[in-house]
């Protein structure tokens, strides 16, 4: 096992801060011991953002270029948490420098760039993983277990949505999220998560069809200052065209069933509305990110007349939660930030050389990141051809 691991996070925005906090907490969950974790640097081109995050989360320094992090001898592990169009250059540069890289989803802004990253990962000395954070969500992982162990049995129908409202206002400022080719909007942003979850539960998609995109707000004002995440800042009178989708939907075919997936960034009242129902041979399950501490479960062996969905409160006997909270007791509550902790923990366990059998499930590979983007590209092809079926 490594003597210690030096950490850097590139990008001090919305998700970068979640990564920075997660590395800080990762060694405080579970009994098994990680090597000492050194919180070395937050990298951000905006020095103020970098300094604020470093101070807040206890990182020793900031760097304003990824190259400085690539060259630093005291850094082993780097999370790349910046705009998707920047992933390829930064990630391949870090891999060439021998760093272990955890890249945010989607793997990149285009399939060509994602494939180049996966090629680089194959020959790189370090680990290369992509952060599909929702595989760490206890309720989602538990439903997967119930499908796989036969309690729910094989999937017949998946109905999923990821509705968000961050772009609802026409005064929401232009940012990298609104720029890119077909399918890089809501589909790439939250649809990459929903697509990953659908396959995590139902197995690989065989085809997609019925692709639809809608851009509701076609131009957005330029911000007057720096903007991160979904923040609203003061804006100018100058407007720039939105290039990608506000709403997207498609249908999918799995080996044993079908699915429908809908995503939006203009759904008022849904700040983070990830929700799905999965209908299987022996019952059904419902997950709703607004209530992450529970799932709804229907098992078709209850007595007629009294059967129905029941609320299953998640606790230490469910995935990730046993030993995975500081106060390791049922009903204490958890949310999306814990998923980042379990993701960071998994990556550190891999990098530290802890055997896979003694670790949390590994993070997704870059090849899986490419596969996810192939589906998004197929949805874009379907949308451009009036919804035609595209084989995967
Ligand atoms: N897993 C999740 O739940 C989740 C949630 C949100 C975002 N994301 C992903 O995380 C990534 C970043 O999204 P975000 O919302 O945090 O972005 P953001 O816009 O909030 O932050 C990006 C940060 O990168 C900085 N930056 C820009 N260019 C840079 C460069 N060349 N080098 C270093 N820093 C640079 C910016 O100053 C900013 O602070 C995206 O890939 C996004 O899809 C994942």
C-alpha cells in the first residue's frame, strides 16, 4: 500500500467542492484503513474560487493551471471537475504525467474526445475512472441488488426522469452548460446520470428510439462576473445563442424489457428531480432523490387485499450505509454529498492498492464512460432522424 496519497481537485465549482469535501471525509468512513491522505491543492483558473475552496476544505495550496498539478511530485490523485469540453486535454495531460485521475461525467463533450481519453487510459500507468456518482446512492444500489438476487427479478419496464429547474429563468446566465453539439445540454448534463442508472439496473441498452430535443430558451444573457454551477449572477444586455437541449427524452430497449427516459433543466419546482420506477417479474421499486433515505417496494407475494407498496427506510443493512456514516445508526439521514464520499473512498482504495474484494465497488472505467456517451450520441442521431430506432 502507498505510504500516503496527495490529492488535488481541478475545478472549484459546484461539483469540485463536493469532490474536495469528499476526499476530506473518505478516510473517516468504514473500519478498514486508508494510507494518510494529504489534501494538497485546489486547481482553478479563477484564483479567488481556488483559494476559497482550499481554505474551506483544508487544502494546502491552490494552483491556477492544471500543468502545475501534473508536474507536482507531491500529488498522486486528481479529480477533474471542470467543463466537459476541457476534460480531454486536462485528463490526458494528467495521465501522461502518471497521475491517477477521477474525471467527472459525462466523460467528455464529444464521442471522439471521449474515445481519445479511453485510449490514453489504456496505456497510462495510473488509474482512470469516471464519476457516475449515483451508483453510490444506497437506495439505487439496493434496488439493483434486489433485481440481481431475484427478489425483484428481471426488469420488464424502466420509467425514469431527471428533471431540474436550473435553466428555467430566461435570466439565468450563459455558461458552458448551454454550449456544445446536439445532446450536450440536459441530456449530457443529467441525462448521462439517468442513462447510467438505467443500465446499472436493467443491463445494457440494445437500441434507442424516439429521441426528442427541445430548446425552450434560445438565447441567454452574458454574465457580468464569473459564474459556477447553476448560480444566477448579474447579467449584461448582451445575449448569446443557446446551442443545446433544455429538454430531452428517448425510449430504450434492454435485453429483458423497455424503458423511457426524460430529462429537463427547465422543470419548475424540481431542483434535483431524479426519480424512477422499475417494474420487474416479481414486483416493483420506486426511487426518488427528494427522499433518498427510503425506497418504495412492492413484492408480489403479499396477501391479496392488503398488498401494496411499502416504505423501506434505509439503514446500516443497506449498501454503503453500514459503517459508512460517522453516526452509524438507522434513520440518521444522508444525501447526495455522501455519494461523493463513497465515490472518493472507492477511488482511493483502488489507488492505494487495496484488493477489489475488500473494497467498495470500483468506479466506472473510461470505457464505460465512452459507452455512456455512445448512447447519448445515438439519442442525438435518433432525434435528428425524427425519432428513428438506432441500434447500439
Ligand atoms: N456528479 C455530479 O453529481 C455532478 C454535479 C454537477 C456537475 N458535475 C460535472 O462536474 C463538472 C464540472 O461541473 P460544475 O457544475 O462543477 O462546473 P462549474 O462551472 O460550477 O465549475 C467549473 C470550475 O472550473 C473552473 N475552470 C474553468 N476552466 C478551468 C481550467 N482550464 N482549469 C481549472 N479550472 C477551470 C471555473 O473557474 C469553475 O470554478 C462537469 O463535468 C459536470 O458535468 C457532476
